[in-house]
C-alpha cells in the first residue's frame, strides 16, 4: 500500500491515540492521581504496547479505508484489531519478561479507550465532512420533503449531508408501513405518499424531492399531479447509477420532466445477441444526425462496432455528431458521410467502400402537415425512392441485415407522410429474397423531445407566457422516449428473419391537451395564466393514431414489447412499377400525387379537399 501523506497522518494519529489510551488507562485506574512508581511502569511498558498495537492495526487494514466514508465494516475492523492487541499485550509483556507492574484494570480500560477514541475520531470526521448540522449552520437552506425512504433516499440524505445544495431534509414519506414512524439517518418517515400535501403544509415545505427510482411511472405521475395541483415544486434526483458512479451530484437536483412521468419500465435487451450482431462489425446509419438516427448511433457505439458509418444530408447535424461522438465514445471508429439517400451512385459507392454488415435506415421526411401541402411529391421520393435506393445498394453489397424505421402513421394512412412510409415498408417486403439481405421494418409512434414534436413547441410557448396551442381537445398520441425506441429498434433488428414489420408496444395513448396541462404545471407556471388554445386539426392529421391496420393481425415474439404485424405483401412486379413511377423526372402536382398514391396504397384514405 502506498504511504501517501494522509495515510501517514492517520498512522501517526493512531500511534498517538494508542499512547494516550495506555497512559489514560493508568490515570483512570488511580483516579487521575498516578503514583510516581506507576508512572515509570506506564512509560516503561509504553515502548512495548504501542508498536505492538500499531503492527496489529496495520495488519488489519485500518489504513485502507477512507475516513470520509467510515462505516460499520470499518468499526468492525477496529474492534477486531483492538481486541487482538488486548489479548496479545499480556503475552508479550510476560514473554519478554518486562518487570513493570501492569494492573489488570489497565488491560481492560486500554482497549475500551482505544475503541472510543479511534472509532469516535473517524465517525466525527465523517460527520464533519457531511455537514450534519447543515440546517443549523445554514439557516437560509430550504426545507424539503423526500418521497421515498429506500436506498435512493438513503443515498440522497448522505449526498445532501456532504453537499447541501441549499436544501435540508425535514421528513420522508413512504407507502411501506414498516418504515413509517421510524428514522432514516435521523430523519423521520412521516407517513404515506398520498399524505404529501398534508405534511408539506404542516411543515411549511414548498419543495418535494422524488426518490422513487423503482416505483411505477403511474405512481410518480399521480404524486407529481397531486403536488403540482397544491402548488408544490417537484424535484427529482439524478439516477442512482449516475450518483454512485460520480457522474453527477445531488446539486444536480432538477425539476421533474416528462421523461420521468411518461417513461416506462427499462427495456430488457438481448445483450449477447446484440454483441454478435454489432460488435466488431461495420454498421451504417442513414439519417444519422436526426433524433432517432443520432440516438441509434449512440446505442450502437455501446457495442463496440469495428466502424460506424454516419450517412446524413444535413451538414450541421453531421458536424454536431462528429463533435459529440468522440467525447462520449473515445475509442469509437466512425466515418461521417454527407449524402442524399436518393443518390444511387453515391450510396452504392459508400457501401462498396465501407462494406457494412448492418444498415439502419432512419433518413426520412416525417413532418405531417409540411409534407401534406406542396411537398407531397418530394416526400414520396425521399421516403420511398430513398428507401429503395439504400435497400438495393444493401442487397448488392451483401449487407446481412437492413432495418427500416417506420411509423404508426403508416397504418390506415390519411396523409402523404404515412402513406409514403407504408410504401417504404412494402419496398422492404418486396426486396426480401431467401438467403439474401434480411429486410426488417419497425413501427412506433411519437418520441419525447424529437425534432418537430409537440414537446419542444409547448416548452417555448410556456416560456413565452402562452398560449399553448393544441389542435383538438380529444387528439391523442402514443409516446415513448427516444432511448427506449432505439433500444427496441436494435432488438427488433436482431430478432428479424426478413420481411417482418415489427410493432413496438407504445403503452397507453396520451391526450395532447392533458400533456400540455401537465407541462404547464411542471414548469411552475400558473395554469390560470397560461391558457390552452385549440387551433383545429392540421392537414393530414388524425385524432387517433393506430399501430395496426384493420386487416392486419399480430404475432407475439419472445420480447414482451415487440410484436410482428402480418401485413399485406405487394404483388409480383409491384416493386419495378412503383420504382418507375417514382423515378420519373416530371414533377407531379399535389392532387395527382394523392390520386396516384391511392392506387399504390389501398388503405390510404386522403382527406376530402
């Protein structure tokens, strides 16, 4: 063990304590009136006792621990070391025929004094470092109630003691009856979670901290709703994993966000299977700078591919990824490539050069109203012809697996964007041939915080003081987090055998109006001041999204959050005819596009003009 200055100081501290404890034991034996002859005996034996105790302390590893984190295991080692030394001291004195007189009471008092001083000094140091008296020493700190009395709350209390961050905890709440009316690090567990408003008013608290990492999202959602309705400020801790790893501190306490409330249980991935699919392989992602594409790149990077090819049309988005990836994954080998998925020559050249084993196709135009009016033909060419180009290049270059990102709007589409993604699914189905590249499509709904979603829009409107614009009081959408969606895309890519359309379990749909109200409350704004304005459905927009068409059925998979849609497959010769239609140089007007699109996607039901 390296003797750094701190360890040397601790060793010297224990040697001094051992000497004082031995002399103190003599002093207590004679009521602090130590006769001269016994004083000489005490000093004579000191040169035998202290080195022996120091050696025992060293052998028991008392100098491997950190005083700031002194705990029961450290105290146990001290007890064992002191006990062994107490047993050895009489034997050593007899063995070496030390003539000094050692009263029996000294042999008992010495270890007791050692335990008190050695253990007490360590615990006192820890208490000092953790600022146990923070609430007294810092009268300006804000009192908070903590929802939860488990391991996360325990860790939170320890972190707040070390780094108060302007808060001090006055009580805990937990639904476990065994914990109620008891203490956690001296803080009382006042009652159940549903009594939060009562206890907050009783203790004049305005801040509630959620320390419930393992609780169901519905519990957190209801608790947050109850608190915000009462005007309480709701905060949450960083993940326990981040706290333990030291990536963040409790000073990172933040407001509850939508991801905390609308998220679901963690996705269980087949890590061993994904390592076989991705580790040591060249992987290509199109649309790599978008919301889904960029997260896919980060998820793939975790599995250490041989190389990650980032194909992206937006120069700025690709630049942002080029800057961010080396910071998050220093060992990752990646190749940023600017390009348009409709450029067959360039896509073929990129794939021929890098020879990817797996391709994730996330490049698409996805904004429904924008693609509906005036941009319908370009939406079709990008979403369908682009998929055709990338898929054909993948087949020619021997790519093992091709995964296309689809959407719930492809089901019974009422808009051009949804119809274009249904056509892209059919392209992948038509491309599938035995023993060749395996083509897989994955459908899911809206993701929280993606570019163009309602979440960033609502946030800006709330910051501006409102109103928050919602198209219709009854409009509903499915939501999941971007990381969860991408994890399930990887899992579907692993499971796909070719030709399937996987459907993600999106949970329960959310009313957009209720989502807006929740965001207003979470922002701390007055719901009476920021109103919700209804603007009417936009072109191509449906009140409700579906994940499966009426004439489709699903099959379960081994993964609980993935099912397979048994969708209509295209007829023979369909692919060549569709490709010829999209490859024509003539620019079709919007009415013609929608009329012809109906012949290609039978379930497409455009709105009446």
